[in-house]
C-alpha cells in the first residue's frame, strides 16, 4: 500500500452497545451485518487488504439533534461532540466492521486519531496508512 486511502461512509455512525454486569458488548447482528455489507461495498478498493501495522484516522460526524433550534443547530456544525455515544464504542464498531475489508485484523492498528464532531451531514471518514 502506497500513500493513504480515504473512505467516506455516509449516514449516522453506529456504536457498540454495552450490557450486563460484566459490561459485555453486544450488537444487533442484523444491523451489524447490514452495516458491514454497506461498508464493504463503499470501501471496495482495487488494492489488497492491508497487512502489517497501520495508522487509522477516524472522524465521526454525528447528527445534531432535531430538538435544537435551527440557529443553534447551525452553530453546532463542526463543533466537538460531547454526548453519547462514547468515542470508544463508535471506534469498536467501525474497527470490527472493517476487519477483513480493509485489514486482516484490528490488532494491526498501531496508531491513530479518533474525533467526534457535530454535523448536519452525518458520516464517518476513514483515512488509513500502512506504517
């Protein structure tokens, strides 16, 4: 892999859910498989799956609640998102969904940045580099 690869997944980002006393994570398998198929289609790439250590830059653009007035909604555009879902749960979902699509295993992710931002156009932007 030479250089970087950039992908945009349109639509509101999905997060892992936590349940139970042990804090186990779960997901609705139908939602996960549907999202994974959509991600796989959007990230189809003429390149091979990345092998070895990688850097991944994730930016989650989360929707601004409709309950907020139009003026305040516009003011929130591009600002840091400080509400649920948690950043790590968004990250876990996308890392698992990309396993076998962009890389062999999410254990390959050696470095990266994750951001949550309010947006009127919800999406997930992924930039991946081979280290």
